[in-house]
């Protein structure tokens, strides 16, 4: 009798092969940051990325955009990515973020985008990421 693969089995494998390495990279970054290893910049120092150009491409720089398609704010971040990015920043910084990107400031949206960019690179913005 042959074993069948269920959807849950496939999801479990995907989590193991995709999310586990991503979380390991984040944990390593947190350890390095906690040990003072890495960049001499503060956690809130702006990077040299042109987020305004990405927002111009994604949402015509409407930082409060919510069209109901599951992407929010000027950088069109999904709720799942927003929650993950906010959790990473709160881990090291401990300051307040709104529940969704479209309800938060452009500065906070950019900060979460930087956290995402460190892990997934421009994959979150497959078209407009070229403006970074």
C-alpha cells in the first residue's frame, strides 16, 4: 500500500525548508546585533534605499493605501509580512507600530521594509524593487 502525500505534509515540508532557514538567519542576526557585531549604525539609522521610489511605483506614494487586495500602505506590504517585520523590530527596539501598514507612518513602513529586505531581499517587491 503506497503512502499518499497530503496537503498538510507538503505544507510541513515547505515550512521546514523555507521558514526554518529564514528564521535561523534572523536569529543569527539578532545574536550578532546583541553582541555588538555588525554595523556600527543604530537600529533606527536610515539605510541607503530609495523607499520613496518604490512607493511611487507601488502606490503612487499613497502611504495610506488600502484597496482591499491584501496589500497595504505605500510599499504594498501584506499583513503577514508586516506582522513578521514588526516582530523583528520590536525584538530589538521595542517601539510602537500600527496594526497595518496603511495605518502607520511612512517612516515606520520603511523601517519594516528594511527588516524584510534583510531576509527576503527584493522578493517582496518583484517589480518595483528595482528602484531600491
